[in-house]
C-alpha cells in the first residue's frame, strides 16, 4: 500500500472500488444499502409478496457497549439519508446522538433533527441496542418505516466516531413488525 | 492518469477537480454563486428567484424508476435573508411514456427559500434537464448555493454544464427560463 505525504491532484480523483476515509474529520464514508426485504419464511411475509412488515431494521457494525471494543463515553453522531418507493413515499433525513455510559453501560440514542416532511419525529423511527450479540457484542440498530413493496429504495448511513467500527462486524437488514424489537 | 491501489495520505489531500466516491454513490458538492444575471429585471441582479439548471437529464436516460435525491444548501445576503436546505426526489417513469414526476420536495427546513423543482422546457445537449428555483434577494449581495446528488451519481452529475439565471417570478408563477 502506498503511503503518500501531502498530495495535490490536479484533476479529478475517483475511488472506483473502495472508499475515501477522511480520518481527520472522524466521519465515516456514506454506507449504501438497499431498502427491499424479500426474505421468505418470516411469517410468510415478504416485500416481494406485498405483505412485508412496515419497519426496516438496519443492524450497524457499531458496538453498543462500553467494553474495550465499544463506545463507552464516546458519543457519536449517526446520520441517515434515504428513500423508499419510486415516488419517495418514505423519505429519511435524520440525525441522532448515540451514547453508551462508561460506568453502568446504559445505552441512549437521542434524535437531534429530522427533515422528512411526511414522517418527521415519527414513532416509526428508532435507534436501539440489539438484544442479541453479533461477533460477541450488542450492536446499534436503526429503525425506519418502509412500504410493503420491493420497490426501488436506498439508504445512506454514516457516523462520526472512528471509522474503525465501519468494518467491525457485518451489516444486516431485515423487516420487523416492531420499532424496538428485532435484532 | 495514475491508478493507485489502497493508498494512505498522511497529510492534506487537495483536489483541484472533483472527488468521485463511486461506491457510496454520493456526489461531491457543486458550489454556485447566488448573484446571477437576470433577463427580465432591472437592474439585472434584482430578481425574485434564482433558477439553477443542473446537469441531470429529466428523463429516463438518467432517472426512470431509479430516483436521484437532490440536496441543496445555501444562503443569500449578508444576513441570510434567504437560506436553503432541502432535498427533492427526482424521478421519471421508466416505461415508454417517460413522464417527469414533477416537483417532489421531501424535506425542507430553509428560511424564505420556497424551493421549486421542474423540468426544463428546452433541451441542452439533446435532453431536458432538472432545474430548480429558490428565493433570492434583490441585491448582488454575497450568497452561495451548494448542490449534491444521491444515487446514480457516477456520471449523471457531470453530464452537462450548470447554469444560473435570476428572474422576477415566484414559486407559484414559473417563468421557466431554461
């Protein structure tokens, strides 16, 4: 791997197969996910059958506890942008502050702002700590509303703590019928 | 053109052109000035609206069942008499009728911005383009506007030249300068 000093590029810079990590800002690159959940076998429900559950849960790689691998006393800004369906029936533009207490390991996620005119501070949005562990740790999970349709839709997510957590564990998405219970 | 593999820059990276993060599919910001010439006002800088023509084709060669989010931020005048902060979903039908979906502001927290998104009347480079207008103050005061796109952004945002124009119209009475 090449290690360059301060560099000026007289032209365009394209990151074709990888990401640009701006370590100086501590923000991760935007991570893009699809909105459609056509898993079969979830109570016989599927977006591809038109009867999918109304909430999409996104399990991020962020460890939601205060272990040495976690984020105790390390609040982070978590951002979500996206849409679902061809006309944007669901539209996401939200920010939260995540925190895990370093002493008693309490988890909190406070919504800072929203701009989605149709959803706003809707109860359809949530951020919670997974009940199960993944890779030995509980993870930060985001919840957003979706339409029961395998229509076009994309999500972009980033956060403002060290980008090392971006590949700490695999991402996952799944629909559920609850805004606070799933993973 | 240099093609690098994984690289680390232990200092400041300066790019005089564009940074294209193709995997994340989010374009870089395009910055424009708010003080546009006007064609139907006197003096030329006094218009009620700033119209911006983007490079995005307003048909299914760029869109078509594959929406793009357009994000706009900015301000006009030294005290920010108008501030812009909105997102609009751009789309057209992907089948043969290729219908432009029209104005779809999904998120707006600007001040006195009154954004409007529309399809150009004329063609530029052979295609109608996505345009929008926002409030401008009748003054060639400081003001900038930043635009970026989400989804389908590897080539679409660089397809044609940008343009701006001041007009004396309003959000509800579009003069469609482009």
